[in-house]
C-alpha cells in the first residue's frame, strides 16, 4: 500500500494525511478494517515514531483533538508531558538555566504513550496490539540500532494488554501501567539517572492525559476549534477575530492587502500569546477576555491598513485597554536548535475526525539503550522568569507550539488541519484555513498555494528569562517565491522587511468533508507530507 500513497486523495471510506507514507498506510489499514478515526489516528501516530523519527519519537508529545460525529462535540486530549515534580529539581533550573542547546535535563515526562492508551480506551474500538501492529512491522524492517529495542518494548506492552483480565479498557490500562508504573518505568528511571535527567518514578506515575474542552470561535458560519493556552492554539482564534472586520475575498488572494492585513493581525495575536499564554492549571490566562468583542475591536483599530508595525504590541485584557506599553525591539540572533514536528489528520466513514500534532524536539537526545524510548527537550518551551506565566514550575506543562485544528458546522466536522513548523504553525494554519474558507480551495490547493509568515514574535524554544532577548525579528515577512514580485515590492513599500523563502513555510496537512460525505485529504508534497483515502 505504501507505494500507492501520494500527497492527495479523495474518498468516502475514510482518509489520512500525515508525514511518512508508511504512517498514512498504517492509518488506512485500520480504517479499511472498520476501525474508527481514533483507532486509525493512534496507529498513525505510533507509526510516525518510526517513519518520521527526528520529527517525532515514541517518548514525545501530541496534542490530540477529536470531533465525535455521534455526540457532535469536540474534545481535546492533552498528550503533553510535564516538568519534574521535585521542587529541588526545579530550583536547579533557576540556578543554572534550562538547557537550550539540547540536553536530557530538559526532558519532560513522556506524554505520547499515555495519550495513545487513553484515546483508545475513551474513544477507540481496537486493542493497543492492533493499533501498534503497523509500527512494529516498520521497526522489524528497519536498520537503526534502536529499532529492535523499541520493538521489544512495544511487544511487552502488547503482552501486558493480552495477559490482563477484564474489558478492553481494563486491558489497555494494564499496558499503560507497565509503561508508567511498572517494569518499563523502572528501566526509564534508571536511564534518567545515567543521563542526568531529574525525572523520577513519581513523575511517571503521576502523569495523566487530561480531557478538555476546546477554545472555539465562529468564522463565516463555521466553528474553529483549538487546544487551550498550554499550546499556542488560541493565537489562531485571536487572529480570526481580528480579521472578522475585513472582506478578504474582495481584496483578492495573496494581494498586498490580503498579506498585509493577515500579517498585522498575527503580530497582534502573537504579542498576546507571548505575554499571557501558559498552562492554565498554573496561570490565570485571561483567555475569555482576549476573545471578547470589546477587546477585539480595540485591538483591530491598531492595524494600520497602509503601514507595517515594527513594535511588540500586547494588549491589556484585564484593564480592557488595547495596548500595554509598546516596545520597539531589536532583532535577536537566536541560535537555539529546533527539531521539527510532524502531522496527522484522520477522518472515518462515519464523520469522526481527529487532528493531532505529534512532536518530540529531540535536539540531540538519543534512545535509551534498554527500551529504545527517547524523549525530547520540551522544557525549553518554558522560562525561568519568576514573573512570567510560562515560568517553569513542578508538574507544569510547557506552553508548546503544537497546535492541531478542527472545524465544524452545526457540530459536524468539515475540516481538520495539522502543521509542523514551530512558531510558524498557526500562521501556516491560517494560510490554509483562509485558502479553504475564503477562497474556496480544496485541501490539495490550500496546502500547496504560496504561503507567508513573520518572525515578529518570541522564539518559543528560547528559555531566556529576559523575554526581550527571545524576540526574533520585528517587521519581518517571509514570502514563498510564488508570490509575484509586484506584491513583494508593495509589501516592502508598506514597511515590511521582505525575504524570499525558497523552501516550504510550515509543513501542512489538511482534510475537508464535503456535503456528500466525500473526504478530500492532502499534505504539501514539497514538505514531505502524504495522504490517502478509501473509496
């Protein structure tokens, strides 16, 4: 099947768009057997740990969104690991800093395995053994040193599930327990001690995948759903609200006015992200105020239709003021290494849809010599500024860039998007979403049309406590080559610092569901994305 998978496909029996072709094949294999979107998404995610290794790994994380066709509601599962619980360990980071260049000390708890077991138990229909079978075949065919070790770990989980008594859900719990509380957990803790990570058995045992409501806004008769402010997801909701006041369709696709207005809206939304977003279990994020009509109208009035802003301009949602003190910030050369992310969207024949964004941010970390499990450096996405809401605290989730998107109409899913690309993720999502909704593009066109982005924001992978030093490049605007020279010249005349991105901007996958039930799926082939569908 892998040889037959391309970058776009349509069908009514289900569809998958993701990274490597082998992972798309894994999801389609489950769908073809009558499994649902959650089953297929878990199979795809597990396979991505092999096909997209480096962009994702089994010990990574994956925010996961599920649109339930029967209940007509969207649920969010937080597949993101947390910081160590030991206050002494946290104090150590404040003394020496969070390692920015890649280090086992920056590992959070592994979130992805817990997510997979939890999603299957809550919304799936198959066993872990069935979901992981395609990934095991990929590992058995592989040649890397860690492949047989990870395969053996996964088989131990399958055996624990098979040997447990009780319901399917109880069997899944038994396998999850082996990883987070049992023998595998003890092996991981021994590895942590060897490589200098402060994570402990207590951290693994305490980990949970939380179930949450999405953050949602209405847009042109649709509902756009994102994960909460422990991701950057609500930045898309804020940008959409700011753009409500403009007729983008009338301005023309990729016209100077279109690109300028979307860029200026994103600058304002990202400024609020940088100042206010954090794990809401630990910080009082004023998300409701950030999305109100009054706040949106005040912030929209800051957009100059003719001139690019060069300032950092967060607002004050507490006092309901459009601005805190504007900050003219210098560009910073941020050399923090970033290991990218991968992508996953799945729809089944019944209208259930999943959007997930698996990642690991390895930055040099290598697999455990016992288990083959590897974990990344996601603690770098917090900082040690005691006054900042995204400061490092025991048991806290880092505010990640990972940000899947679901779109519904009257409770039924009509589109899903997942993007890899760090801080660019929601900018690329906005490009693709507007292409689809405002300019009537199907996914194949929406994910391959020229894109644009700005670095007028803080680098989410810099843990510098001085957040001004984390700010990247005010006024910048990256454009794909396909955007005409006349448009580039006009944008430069408006004050944007224009550069040409010869490669891809973000790595998007997308699916949409038509009124007749046909699922159209696509992934940008220039970014190594794949898609497949069943008739």
